[in-house]
């Protein structure tokens, strides 16, 4: 794939990218441009640094390109796993653009994309600190809506001089975001909540399922196409109804698409996008970059990749590079084994193994469905969901089997011991009125 996005998350460094990155870092160091080192370190040290960086699970590297060449980067650093109370925070570090590429807005673009990626990954607080001497960076953060909450008088030592440091923070709730962003309608956490909520009492997101078959909104039992209940022949109206009921996300699946290997319910998905403003994740039949890109450009917030996660992991990796924070793996399992192609095929792959591979590929989250429970109203497979959430470090969305409010309460309880559980997909129980939206939001909130 030759097309390279201006800003992308870097999971692996090809030689030319590594050299460009070292070049940019060197130039920034020489310029006193804020990459930590005061004196140039030589190419080998920088190469080892960047290669090592990619191995640290708490760190994520983002690069910005000019004419396809890396000219700057930034890192997101999350708290160690034991630090539950700060699980919603992430720190931005070492954002820089090489002096030869400045004044083109690349720093702003880099910040914008990194912030969006942090938001997409579920972080709610973005912290950054910077030496007061870095006036360019200081004004960049201020313009982007960061609040300065403190000054450290003895922040750093540069030569003989002690310099002060400025501490900034930004809440990633959408209403305050200066940048247009697909999550802009997501007011899940208000400012007050974000500052007071410990991670263990965080709200779980409820994703109402909109499964599309032949243009209508249906629910299947155990994924069988010939066991469909039609709930609405106007999916856009149904989506609007779920938004009016207070749900902050939509989960749409193009069922014909999942079987056919390409999008099939295009008019219905487009109608939903036009009728609603909340973010939507979409899966079913997305098997190449073109299809993924076109839905993300059309307004879908995150795409769900199922079959290709098993059959073409390199494609997932590429998609994650191109669209950081916007690719989710849909792992659908029958007795622990992953199913593909509309669940018509079952592979040898274990769900946990695939989850680890997908995490490594860079997906923002995993949706885990136990097929034997889907549409059956008998409760989620909590055991498998908890095991999975405790195996990976990215968020896990539970799916398949919610039949009543107690099932949601049980998930909420389980999430206390499996902090990776981020939300739950509910279908039939909502459509049948067995779970009321208000009650569900209360239990999960
Ligand atoms: O119900 C089914 N038979 C079904 C279903 N709900 N088959 C696939 N899917 C969903 C998956 C995932 O969200 O849960 O389609 C998506 C995966 O599609 P694909 O085309 O990437 O495998």
C-alpha cells in the first residue's frame, strides 16, 4: 500500500521511515526543539531508542509525514496496568516536528490526530507537560484547548539554567473538543464526571444492535439467516429511536454483507448515517482497505473487521496504521473457536489467541460474541468475556445473549474484576421490550 496518511500510528518501523524519524529527531534536538535530549546522540542511539519504544506496551508512537516522509512524531503513554484509578488518563509526550517542516500546520495535525486516537481508545483525560522555553508547543496546546493547571519551578535543567515547566490537561469530552471529530457527539462523560469518577465506577457503553438483512432491521438466533425476526423495515427510523432513547452509540451489522464478503445494505447504512448524529460502528463484509476507507469517510466512526481478522491479519494491521483508533476486531466464537463468513465457517483459531494477535495489529477494541448465545436471551458468556478482557489490554465489548436487566447488572459486576470491559451490545432484548433503555442506562451508568 503506497498511500500514506499524514498522521498514523507506527507499530513497526521500516528502514526508510526509521531513518527519516532519526533525521527529524536529530534536527529537533539540534534546534533545542523539545525531544528530551539536549545534545545530539548519533544515529545508533536514536535507532535503538525508536525500535525499543515500539516494544513498550504502555507507549504508542504516532508519526507525521510531509510528502510521505516522516518529519515528526508524538507519543501517548498510558499509566501502568496496576494504576486503576488513572486508567482513564493518558499522557502526551515528546511531540515535535523537525525545524525543516515547521510552519505548515503539521504540529496541529499531529496533535489533532493523536488526541482523536486517545479519545477513540476510550481515554478521557489527556495530560501533557512542557518546558516553558518551548513557546511553540505551549501555544499549540493552548490553542487546542488544553488548560494549564500548574507550573513547576524546577522542571528541567538545560546547561547551567533551571527552567520551569507548564502542566496542561484536557478533558476528552466531545463538547469541549476544538477539533471536529467523529466522537464529537459522545457526551458520555461530563467534565464533572471525568474528574470525579474512579475507573471502577465508570459507565459501560450500551450499543443497541441494528442488524440489517435485505434492507430491514432484524435479529437472528445464533446467527442463522433463516431464523430472522424482522423488527423494522425502516432502519433509519429505528436508529433515530435508539438515539432518542438516550443511547450514545449505534452498532450496525450488514448481515448480507458478512455472508457476501462485501457491503450489501448500503442504502440502509447511509440512511442511518443521515438520520443520526451519534457515533456508529459498522461491520459485515468489510474485507479491503477501499471498503473500510469509504465507510470511514462516509461518517462511520469505527469499522468492525471479523473474517479478515482471521484470514488476512496484515490487512487489519494496515487498516490500523491508516486509521488509528477506528478499527475494531469482531471476534465471534463458537465454543471458543472463531467463526467467519457470516458465522458459516469455524476456524481452528482460539478467540484469545486471535484477540492477542489483533491487539498486536493495533485495533482499538475487541467485540466478543459467543455465537451459541446470540439472540437467545439467556445471558452473556461472562466467563469467556472476563477471561478475554483480562488477557488483552485494549477495551472489550461484550455481545451475545443479553435477555434481561439482571444480565446487564451481572456484566457491570463482572467489569469490576475485568477493567477492560467497556460496553455491551444488546439486540433482541431491547426490541422485545425485555430491557428498557432507561433502566439499562441506569444499571450500566
Ligand atoms: O449473525 C451473523 N450470522 C453474523 C454477524 N452478526 N455474521 C457476521 N456477523 C457480524 C460480526 C461482525 O460484527 O459479529 O459481522 C461482522 C463481521 O463481518 P465480516 O464480514 O468482517 O466477517
